[in-house]
C-alpha cells in the first residue's frame, strides 16, 4: 500500500470526526421554545421520521424545496422523510392534495413532484378541476385508466381525509411546517441544510 493510500482513510476519518463534532456543537445549542416545540402530534408508523406539511400552491413551500432536498440527502438513511399535503379547505389546494395522492398511488412522485411545483409557480397554472389533474398525469405518461382508477377510488377519499387529520392533530399554523417523530414541531426553517439536519437528528434521538 502506498503512503497516499494509507493517508487517505486517515483524512476521511478526520473529516468524519470533525463533522460529528460540528453536529454535537450545534445540538448543544438547540432549545425548546426557540428551535422547536413539543406538540400532541400524530402517531408515526415508523421512527425516526421527518414529516413536511406542505402545499404545491404555497410559494414558501416551493422556495424551500432546495433546502429540503439537501437536508434529506444529509439525513440519508438515518431519518425517514414523509410528506403530508395540506388542503386547508381551499379548492385548488385540495386538488393539489389529490395530485400528490395520485402520484404516490402510481409511484410517480419523483417524476411529478417538481413538475407540479413548476406548473403552479413558474407557469401560473393551478389545478381548478379534477380533469386538469387527470390531464397532467396523462401528459406525464400515465395510462388514462390508471389515473381514473386512482382518482375515483375509495382509498383516495380516505387518504385525503387522513391528510387533513394529520394536519389538524399536528396543530400546524401554516405551511411549510416540519414535524419530527410526530411530536416535535420546528419553529423555524431559517437554517442551512447542515444546521437543519443537525436539529432533526437531535430531535429524532429524543
């Protein structure tokens, strides 16, 4: 083994130790009431988990997407990531909930998540009727019959009701909102991806 090959693992280890130390220092400064609050919350099927309450129609959610993408990458397999679309009784938002459900049902979320945000915030085209949701997914390559089956299923009705129940039980005041392990609501997302990941890991371990 060359000297270079011996040094590289040591350098990687040192980098890992510095990163761990950085997370430890950040965790020491996290305070309840300042960085997060404990809520009655929801029962999560798996833990640790970070849940984002969002709406495709929310401009703040759209702007937060790059931060969330980088944070989720940093969390890796240590913390699961889930989303709950919020309807808030607004017709266009409820249709966006339906769009998220259909994407999940047809296993097209990775393909369509960013596309829905762009359609609404870059093209200015919100969903105003179920037919537009259907047309969107057909344009994305889904089969008409599959989209119809997903949109008109009993499961769709109950899943949308469950989305609303989760938002109500979590006591969210607006979107985007981040909830860890169903109990810890972050009070601010004004962090770098590294800081946000450190806060989530701190709460996930509580």
